[in-house]
């Protein structure tokens, strides 16, 4: 928001000056609104599944703030001269199916004729003002938990190049089209110190945001990273999205890769994700219990992937 002077309102609990997942506005002592919007370009060929994925992606920020989504409005950019309106209908049906699954009421939306297809949601949710999850309130000794497998950017690149094995596309689409609602409902039972969701900045970029304003390093366990099928094989073939290189440049010199970690695994932490999982920081003992509960409930990719440590030099270390 460089160059903009935004008037101050004391009811803004999380605003544009902070690198968090959504805005939060206090309505009363026990109620605040969580507001966010997001839209994406297609990541798969099936319009219904694209609608599902885009809706899951948009709703995710509310869960990451500790909130529950309530209402949504469609955001559509559609090339009417390129695709039929039947395709648009299927995209909207996919989005609506996810909203119904999340218990979210669709209120309307807005569409424009645009050369590039885009779809997403503007979402409003609720949260208690004292129970907001911030993304930069990690504590020394915390464990980091992720709830979805990584690799969507690499897999999407391979699919677009027609070089991906067809067997990997099903898991890829299913992961992105899975709501973070189910992981969030379990997460809410535990003493979470910080939370975000892993999206376009990749795992490393979002960890960097978690380190904002503190002096902690994050030690990532390369062997513990959950990966989508085909991620390492396609990375080894050089099927790397441009966003991965931008994310690496964004992180700059604030990361260290151990000699025993392969280039392909190192690439994964910078891979831009679409509709990625929650990234949760909480005390180690509770992390163990939470992951176990998630695994038992069918969240198969849930895993402890690292720890927060006090170190002289703040950085991300992949070992």
C-alpha cells in the first residue's frame, strides 16, 4: 500500500499495514468481521473442479485467521468470445458446491468480459476479537505443522507442458479442491500461537512472513515435507514455474540449504501453491496431538515439518 494514506479506525484489528492473510474489523466486544478476497486463473481443464479450487483458495484466508466464513460474492472475469457460457455455469456450480460444503451463503457477485479467465470470491467471516490467529506470533520451541502436501506449482507446470503422468493429476486436483475447514475445526481445539496458509509465496515465503518482527529461525526437516505424487520427478526434469524463481528472489539470502538436501527438495519450499494447506505454529506437545487427530480424521498430509528456534541470525534452514 505504498503511497496511500489510509485513515485510522480503532476498530481495525488487522489492516493493510500488516502482512497478514485477511483484514479484521471489530463490531463488538465479542464479534469481529474477517474480510478477504482472492481470484485465480485456471489450474486444471475441468471447469467444475476449477470452480471448486478457486472457492477453496478464497475461503482459506478466513480459516487461517481463526475465523469461520459466513458469506461470499463471486468475482468473475470471463472471455465471452473464447468460451461458452456453459463453461462459466460449471465454474460457478463448482464454487457454489464448495460454499455449500463450508456453510457459506452466496450473496451475489460481479462479472466482466476479460481476455483472461479468472474466478474467485470476496468472503466475509466472523471471529472473536480475542481469538484472532496472526501469522507472525510464533514462539521459540514451537513446532510447525502443515496440513496439505506441497508441489502444486510444479505439477501444474508439468500438466501445462503435457509432460505429467496422468496418474498424478487426480491427487493434485483433489488436494487443491479440499477445504481447509476440516483442518481448521481441529486446529481450533489447540493453543495455536500463529497461523497462515501456504499460497503464492510458497512455503519459504510464508515462513518469512511468520518471522516478521521477531528474532526466531525456522528449521525445516526436508524428510518430513509432505509432497504431491510426481513433484520431485517433475522438478528434476526442470518443470519449474516462474513464480518459484520469484519466490526464491523474494526470500533472498535469508535461507540456508544443507548439503545433504537435493536441489529438487530445495525447490519445493519456494514452489508457489494454489489452495495450499494451513501452516500452524504451536507448542510441540500439542502439535503431536493435533497432527495425530488430523491423521485420524482423514487429513492424510498433516505433518510436523519444522521447529522455531531462537538464533543469532534469523533465517530459514532446510536440513
